[in-house]
C-alpha cells in the first residue's frame, strides 16, 4: 500500500508589456509620460491542487484568472480551467 499525497498551491503573476504600435510623441511630453502610456500589464492568479493518485500517476486540476489579458485593458478578464497530469514509468 502507498501513502496518498496531495498539495494545494497558489501562484500570482504580474507581467508588463510594451504596446506594439508606433506613435509620434509631442515635444511637451516627457519620456516617462510616454512610456507610461505605452506600457500595459497582465495580472494572473492561479489556484491548483495536486493529488498523487498512484505511485506513478499525479493529477492536478488548475484554475487561472487573468486580468487585462495581453496587457490590453479593453479585453475582458479571462477565467481558465485546466488540467495537468504526470506519469512516471
């Protein structure tokens, strides 16, 4: 008989991205102001649970929630359900 092992985990991410566009910057705008206008950020939170089902098989359902997807505030937030598995031979 083997021991069952389970783990609850969390993860958070904050990513900054530069917008893919070319703009002309007026002379009265500083570099910092222009950079702030062009930069966006994507935030993500993950909640996962892993269960060692057998000595050779691990399953891990995952829930992720993304805010400002692709560093674009115009896009809707995105909940994502996923599943990971690991098999050892």
